[in-house]
């Protein structure tokens, strides 16, 4: 026998759609809330609990802003984000971590895509699965159709990622992987896709997919891993801000891009003598990482030390989906300042 809650529950889903036709709804909701509060103060029974849901972020944010009727009346303002890359793999029930990485690169962590995705399962062959989902015009996740919906329905299509080390040069990138896939793969070959040549389009677009979709997504995962999971491996434990940066090399008259940089806990970006917990390079190329990659990080660490940053406890980290050369793996295992992260470590800890 289930006990009844003393608090009646009212749930309104996709409120922004209702507001398009009935913009006066927040007024009665405010009145309902205020009457319940007055009744509670005078000993009346508990009033209803109200949950308002909506996928249009801008509309939901405006509900609680300025002089709007519901301003100051929310107990919880919760934004439900997508799964992270580990949660996404578990939700999709993908065994192979490389396949999980590729699926995350094109669909991200939105759970709503799995029920409408085609069979076979991604583990049975990613290329075939891709041709039957994002490159299949008859599917609900066909990227051209889905992209139009995402842009029309007030979903955040862009994000500004600022350097953790220096914020003078922000990086602007497409945050939604479905939109990114559409712009780079589907739109340039839309006619061929519509004519049923999905597999051929996927094969021809492989270089673009690897360099502009899979590569950047792998870098994102490396930074996400550093924020969420690397504290169990780093000598200093939980790091501070994580991002990307560029390091000037005056002698060589160049600048070195750093895929992953983590400051020590408590440090602030742009601090002139900040303590750096981690410097990392993340490349999704088919080649295994070798000693040259480690030497590059050692050089960058030296440049930062010359510029006044505290690099005494900096861990040099290489992230690779295809592993590491023996000439790197052996020496790295004997060093306390080097961390190698492959796909099993990225996904399974």
C-alpha cells in the first residue's frame, strides 16, 4: 500500500508552448502560490507543489527575472543538462569506448536521441549506424531536420570557451554536436544524402569527421576528464579551473597551443604567478603518441616557468584514443610528473 503525499503535485510540461497561446498563465500561477502561502500561515493544509518544465531556455529564464509574476517564488531553479561522456556511454549501452566516443561526437549526451535512433546498435558498426541515423533523411535524428529544430526552438547553439590561463583570446565554437555535424558534413553533401548515398557521403567525409568533429570532441572529453575524474590521479588532488591556452615562445617567435591546462585548486585564471597543476595534449589521430609529444609539453612547461608561473608540481599529461609508443610508456611509468590517459582510462577510470 502506497502512502499518499500530503502535498498535491501539479506538473506543467513544455510551458513555453502554452505561453505562446496563453501568455497570462504566470499570473494565475502567482495567485495560486500566494494564496497557498497565506493559507499555510493561517494553519490551512499544505497547498499544491508546482513543477514547471520547458526546453526553451530563454523563456524559462525570463519566468523568474525582473518584475515577472513568478519572480522570487521558485524554491529550485534546475537546468537539466545532457549526460557527460561516461553517462552517455552507459545510457546507450555501448561496449566499445572508441564507438562511444564517436557517438558522443555526433549526438552529445542528449538522452532523447537513443529511442529514435536506428538499428543496428552502434557497437555493430559505427559507419553503418551513422548512415542509418544522422545521414538517413527518413529518421527523426537526421541532422538537417534536427538542426533546423534546435535553432528554431531557442536551444543554445554556441558557447564561448575562454582560456583558463589567459582570457584575452576567447575561442568561439559550436557547442551542439548535431549542429556541428550538420554544418560540416550534411549541408555540403545534402543533395547526395537526399538521393540515398549516405554511406558514400560518410566515407568521403571521413577526413573532415576525424579532424573537425572527432578531434575537437576528444579534446573536450580530455578537459572534462580532467575536471571530473583526474583528481584521483593527480598529486595535488582536485584541480582548479580547466581550459585551453596559448604560450608564447619568444626565442622561436611562435605560440604553442595547449589543449588542456588546469590550475591548482584555489588559483584564478590570469593570475600572474599561478600554480599550474596540469599541462596536457589531446590528439585523436590514429597515430600513437610518442616521446616527441612529451618533449613538447616539457618545453612548454619550461617556458611557463620562465614567465614566472609555478610549475614545480605540474603533471604533464598525454591523452590518446589509440595508446602510446613503448618508448614513451616505459619511461612515463617511472616518472611521477607524467600521466598517460588512453580510452580505457578516460572511460573507466
